[in-house]
């Protein structure tokens, strides 16, 4: 894998990084490591080159190994190039009980890849992640900053097809319910009486 030799925040991101660092009290600037890594990953095209990790370490006056420890711990950081879109399927117990295995199987078939792989056209990387903290709308996938919830194998495939076609599907529940109300409709707080 080709690693760029250098990385520097562009002007806009450098200002954003400085604003993030300034949120923290004196002596606690290293607390900005997570948002700065996220900013670097977004600028670098969805993954974190070694040079970007080193640049963040330099900006926060941290040892590079300390920043690596963070970058390698969290699944939201990719240390190698990924597809243009990452589809993160939650397979933890509540999502599993609601059919996440069937969603994984349907997406693997649709994309012609296994978990952790990228489709031939470079459009989609399919990944498995732990609980995304939205179990009430299980099963779900995370794509970028959005959640697509209440999925079935068919709606998950439709979602991925739309993304590959360059569309921007609406995030949130993909079944007919608002937010997290009961699937059979609201039962309480229905009126003013
Ligand atoms: S188990 Fe999937 S969101 Fe919690």
C-alpha cells in the first residue's frame, strides 16, 4: 500500500484543528487527539496515512506511538485505503436477534465481497462493527455520519444499490415507523386529553 510521505492540514482544517484544541483547558490539549485524527482522516480521503498520524502527534506534542495507540484502537479509523463508502453493519446481540446475519449475507451477495472487503468498483467496503448504540432501531448500518435503521435484507440491498448509483438515501428508520415508536404504532401520548 502506498503511503504518502507527508501530510499537512489544509488551511480550513488547520483553523478547525486549532479551534478544537482551544476547547481544552491548559495542559489538556492532547485531549483533542480523537477529533484531530477524525479531521485528518476526512481530509486524507477516508483513511489515516502514517504521515497524518505523525502530523497529529506533532501538533499535539505527543509521541507518535501514543497517537498510534488511539488510531489502532478505534474501529472508526482506517489505516489503509477503503472504498468510497464504508457500510458498517452492527452484529452485536440486539441487532443479531433482529436479523443482522441475514443482512450481512444479503450484502455480501450483492457486493460480491466478504466482511472486511471492498467491492471491485471500489465503491463500497463492507464491515462488521460492535453496538452502534441505537439498538432500539435494530438492525442497522452506519454509513458515514448517518444511521440507516429497521433494515431487512431487501431494504439493506436497496440502500447499497442506491449508494452505488450515486444517490443519497434518507437516513433513519427504513421501515414505516417514526423514530423509535412501536412498530405497531404509537400507544401512549397520543393526544392532549
Ligand atoms: S446492538 Fe446494534 S446498535 Fe446496539
